[in-house]
C-alpha cells in the first residue's frame, strides 16, 4: 500500500545554492543547520521545528564538526 507521492530531493548543486543563500540571511548558522538536518538526516519540517539547541550541540555547546 502506497503512502503517497515520493518526496522530491535536491541535487548537489541545488543544495550548495540553498546553503549559500541561507548563509547570507540573518541567523545564517541556524539556517544552515536546518538545511543540513533536512538533507543529511532526512528530517521533515515538523521534526526540524521541534529541535532544540541542546539536541544539536556537544557538552561545550558547540556544534559537532559533522554539522559543517
């Protein structure tokens, strides 16, 4: 039984363009994390919206290298 349409995905060039664009906006680091969590972890918008900073940072409250 099908659950609906297949999600559309971005190619590498589109992802790079999106990361460049969100990097030019206010809160660039936050925006880049949102894009990368969506692309790399496959999180949906609702799941990303529910993330808290503590879920993304290490004990020193810095972002792990994997997010870069």
